[in-house]
């Protein structure tokens, strides 16, 4: 994998993220594959969420292959779950990251390269100008993917905070007994002052403003 001094930096670079990671991991033709899979050209249509998952698993496998690691059946799926699912404990995620490092993978680079549902959407709609008829399943997938993105970010913030506190405890900079990190996200409408969790907002689809107007 390229190091931070290469042309494409860890988080920088030009062009859509899909094309940058495709180049970084040697996934030639990835963009065309995504277009064909989303439109269902010669195959069953894939949702944006499914495409996000497929690409990220390919990135993990490519990173392991590049490092010369021996990959067991189901190991890529498990690494993907441990790195991204919000119900994974901080200890399990740390163990997964350490295992990848021991196999020679640049974990920070890999995690920076993992794409989101929004990355796939932006690539197909804005960079490839691809359209397909919206379905109820697409709308449900968009809502679920939005929630999943927020949950993943919340989980990563929890992990980062836990890691920082652990390091400070180990260095003697702070003292605390066994601890847990909670990340609470609220969205507030400044007009009606409704405070909602992301799940509440994306599930109901409105705050009290819109609800009152509909009535």
C-alpha cells in the first residue's frame, strides 16, 4: 500500500473517492462494475447499500493480499463487521485492528479508505450521471444507510475516545476506574425546538413543524 508520501495521500487526492481507492488497491474497472450492478445490466439490480458492502470487503481483501497475508474463508467478512458495525465492542474492534497490523496491513489507511453509502451515491449520480427509477426499496435503503452511516461514525468516535483515555491512563496522565464511553447525538429544530435522535427523525420523517402544518 502506498505510504503517506505517495501522490495519493491518506485522506487527500483528487477525483471521487471510488476512483481513488480503486487505483490505490488495484481494482481496475470498479467504477464500471458499480454502474452495471446498480442498473442491473445483465444481472439483478444491487442496492447502494449492497454496493457499499461489496466494495469495502474487496478493499479489505486487497489490503490483506497486498500484505501477503493468508486469508481464511469468512475472515474478510468478519474483519468488515468488526471494523464497521456499531454493536461491536471497543475491545473486539481493537483486537481486529491489531490482527490486521500483525498481518502487515496499514489499518489507518484502510479505515480512511472504507467507503460510505454516500460515496457510492455521489459517484453514480454526480460523476457517472447514472439514473434509475426510484423504488420504495431504494427509499428504505437510503434511510437505513443514512442511519448506518451515523451509527458507524458514533461507534468510531466511541472507539477513538476509549483509545485516547486508555493511553492517558497507561501513561499516568489521568486516573479512572473501569469506564464506558457514551456518544449521544441529538438533532434540534431551531424553529419548533424539537430534539430528536437520528433514528427518530429518519423514522418519522419530520419534526413538529412539518407535523403541525400537515394537520
